[in-house]
C-alpha cells in the first residue's frame, strides 16, 4: 500500500518534471562529464610528465616523479666564453665550405682494415660525441668501446645469428629488395676486423644520487644527435664506420657487455681505416635545392 502510493507520487512528479526540465538536466550531466575529462588531463600533466614530453619515449619512464628544482648557486650562469673567436665573414665562408667538403667525403665503408688506431684518437672521438646537446642536459648516452678480440668475436656471432633470421624471415620482401643495391648480407665481417667497435646505448632513464630514477627527456633524440657528432669526428680523424642497427640483438649484447636495464642499444659502429679493397654503392646526395627551403 505504502509502496504503491510512493510509486504514484514519483510518477506524477517525475514525468512532467523531466519533460519540462530535461535540457537543464542534460546540461548539468554534460558539465560534470567535461569537468571529469579536464581534471584527468591536467592531473596527468602535473604528476609524471606523461603527456607529450617525448614523442619517442619508452613507457617505462611513465612512473618517474618530477624532481625538485636544483638550487641555483653563484656560478650557475656564466657569459659566453668565446666571443674572441669570432670569424670574419670571409673566414666563415671558407671554413664552412671546407667542412662541407670534408663531410661530403664521408661514406659508409663495410670493409674495414684490421690496422690498429691509437686509443687516444678513439677517446677524442667519443669526447666529441659527448659535447652533444641533450634534453635538460641529461647526457643520456653510453658509448661502449670494444677492443678485446674475443668480445668482438662474440658480438659478431650474436649479430650474425640475428641477421641470418632477419634476412631470411623478419624483413619483408620489399625491404630485402631495397637494400640489394648495398650488397649487404647477414654476414658482418667488419665486426671482427675493425680494431674498435662502438656500441651506442641510450639511457632511457638515469639515477639520482639517492638511487631513485631520473627522467631523461628526449633521450633517443639526444643520443641520435650525439651520434651525428660522433660520425663527424670519425670523418675528421680520417677513419670510417658503418652506421648499423643490430636488429633484435640489443638485449643479448647489453647482457654481454654488462649494461643495466635502463640502457638500450641503438647503434653498433665499427671503427677503423678503410680496407684497400673496399667497394661501395655509387650513390648521389640530394642537391641543396631539394633539402633546403628558404622563406
Ligand atoms: C639509422 C641508420 C641505420 C643504418 N643501418 C645500417 C645497417 O644496419 N647496415 C648497413 O650496412 N648500413 C646501415 N646504414 C647505412 C646506410 O645504408 C647508409 O648510410 C646509406 O646507404 C648512405 O650511404 P653513405 O653512408 O655512404 O652516405 C644505416 C644508416 C642509418 C642512418
């Protein structure tokens, strides 16, 4: 009896009420929905830099909290120290043209001599790579330099094992066709013959002094820029390399070289003199008009 009259009251109240005020009710619900969405977006931005900080970033950095800002000391800002080194316009034109000529002679050389290279030269090349800019000056790179013959042989074994599978099964037909021109195969003899191998790791994140994880912004982009400088330094020293991506061999090589799990292998570069028998594809580079747009 009581239930019945309660239902009647609700029906009488709700039907005309809803009919007259449904637009207002709908706008209240829409407002609540929009507020929830906005809250989600702004909270995410504040907590963990997960929103569009680094388009190439790995998921495992998502939980790294924002660190406290550094305290600024007296020597934190210095004037640019090299104003005296300013070149005249003539000198600039000459130097930039000479540098271009030098870099234009850079080629990927897949046959490398076993002739030794002074370690000091290698160190200077790596130091040059280390001058690269990096996201928030995090310097998220490790260059593992291998000269030990047995380690090189093991690296070659691992890379060739993976490359054999890559060429046979993993790379699509089109990909294999595209690289036919370069006459590359799964075999990588330069890994053994080159006096040094440089394995470039990106540090997906770093560590603070207390052991907590430290955000490495734009780590992949930063490492790739440092490799650009590395290639220029190799060319400047009169040596050659192969910019190679050891597909699928990264985790095994990382373990072999005793690197931590925050580091991921990006490139493997053999370093040495070109072999006298080295041949390479007769490629042409795009002219300036096709790569530069002046507005
Ligand atoms: C990101 C990247 C990955 C590459 N991977 C390989 C590779 O795995 N093996 C290889 O023989 N060459 C590799 N190369 C070299 C290119 O084939 C070479 O740079 C290109 O053909 C142009 O020739 P050049 O370097 O003589 O100017 C790579 C180059 C880049 C930039």
